[in-house]
């Protein structure tokens, strides 16, 4: 009997020890350095912009308005570290040769600007006028808008404190997790590219595949390799962009390898100071406010809730009601890819061994395209048009209506592509 009690006691002790081991949390420190790479592929409207901040030429404007201009790639590099260098902070990214952006991409640390404090006295204009105009908000793919659409925001009524029905649901958002890239405010030392000194662009055939090295005076060496599945997303191509016989807008695109979700949006102007917004989201929420990049978890969740279209989707119809009030809308299509997350050293399997992280790397992916709703697709220009002469003696076909409208839009926006 005593032997049985002893055995039972030993078993209880063993179980307790096992439970204690299972509950033991691994000690994790670091990382010392955090590195983010934001990789975007642009085609169609906006592809001709080239280096961020550059002003497009008239030929680029014409090509973009007609949905052409090829494809280009943008890359944003951000390095943050908990270390402070003894001297001037310097760092660089040595990319694989296939990136074709140069042998070294210097990560410049922005100089802190002095804060100028001024006392301002609130003033009110004597010429104040109540805001005018309306905003019509639609959502969802289909021949017709769903019941309860559009949400109408009357700016004059809102100034009087009258909130329109449906605005509360529209303003709830999609609970996207805020992303926290490296920054001067979050890190002891910070560097970025492109910057005010170097703005080398990435050509359309540039690739991230291969060995990468980031080194500097305030960061441990960061060495990693990206494979084919971790390269830029391919370009998005609108294979269909037309207004059908029913009056609805027809959008179709080729699938992008690696894309996990798609989102289509449109913005246009109607009569009487009316702005029209539409998104492919099936959720009555503000999909217009989605950031440029999404985490893997948010992508999966938003596809499941139908706020984003799934990776198998290659077509969407803009409702007739949207096209009727905004026949010259600008459409944009975005593809989101899963981010790559790397760290060094590897996490020890034994929870009793501390994981002292030296560095982490996050690579984010997006591809987008756009154009004017119903515009001619590249190569679809009518045959038999008489070419005209332009300064310099170069022959070219006269601009299509879409080209003329697109050029006017860009000139009116100072060369900026609206983001919605």
C-alpha cells in the first residue's frame, strides 16, 4: 500500500514538472536592427512616373492616360537600430546585381530639423461660406448597386451637425493592424533609401532575387537571400476595361503570381459638385482607407470577410448606378502579396535557451494598375487615323478622348496620381 502511495506521489511530481516546463516562457531579446523593404510594381496609369517625386513628361502622360507606359518598380528601404554610432551614421544596402539599381544603395540618416515655435492667434475669415457639394459612396461588384446605396454625404448638412444614414457603418473601418516601420522617432538611429542624395530608380526588369547585405556603423551586418517566390509581384494588366451595353463597368485582369488578394476602387466627379467613390469591397466599411501594404494576417481576414477579393478573382463589375453618375471615373486595381519575414539567429528550440535576436527583415509586396473607366486598351487605337505632326517633326496619332482627359487630370493635379 505504501509503495502505491509513493508511486502516485512521484507521478504527481513528474506531471507538475512537465506542466511547469510547458508553461516556461522563452526569454527573447532584441532585435538590435530592424530592416523593412517595401516593393511595389506599377503598370498602366502611373507606371510612367519613374523615380518618386519626378515630374512626368507629356509623352508619359499620354501613355499613362491610355493605360500604357509599360511597368516600373519602386523600392523603399528603411533601417532602424537601437545602436548609436560614435561618429556620423552611415549605412548601405548591397543588393544582388539583378536589381539593376546600382552596386550600393546608401541609407541616408535624415538630419533633424529645428522646431520653430510660434504663437498663433485663431482667426476666422469674414468670407466664410457653408461647404457645398455631396459625396456618393458605393461598394460591391455587380450589375446593380445593393439596397441602401449610395451613402450620401451632404457637406452643408454635415456642417449643421446632421449625419447621413449609413455613415456610421462606413466610418467603422476594417480594423487593419497598424504597421510600424522603422523611423527616426521609433529607433535610436535610422536610415532610408531613396533619399535627397540618391534616387536611383529600379527598372522594370529589376529583381530582388539573390544575396543581400546591409551594413553600417550603427547596425550589425544583415545578410539574407531572397528566392523567386520573394521577388517583386508581376505587373497587373487590365485585360477588360469597358462600359457594357447595360451601362455597367466591366473590369478584368490577368492573375498575378504570388498575389493573395485584390481590391478595385474608382473615383469620379458628377454634376453639382458631386464626388463619387466606389470600392469592390462587399463590406459596408471604408475600404478606401486601406494602407499600401497589409500584413499576412490582415490579408487572410479581409479575404474571408470579402472586404478584399480572393486570389482566384479576375473580374469585377462596377454597378450601373456608379457609372451613370461618374461616367469618367478613374479606376485603380491593387494586388496584395504576402510579406516575407526573416530573422537572425534562428529561434532555439529549447525554451530554456534565450533567443537574442540580432536583426529582423520584413519585405512587403504590392502591385497596382489603373486608368480611366472604359478607356481604350493599349494597341486598340482605331486604324486609319491621320497622324499629326508635333514639334521636332515626330509623327504620332492624335490623342484619344481618354488621353485628353487623362492629361487634363494630371495637369490639374500637378502631376500627382490621386490615391483612394
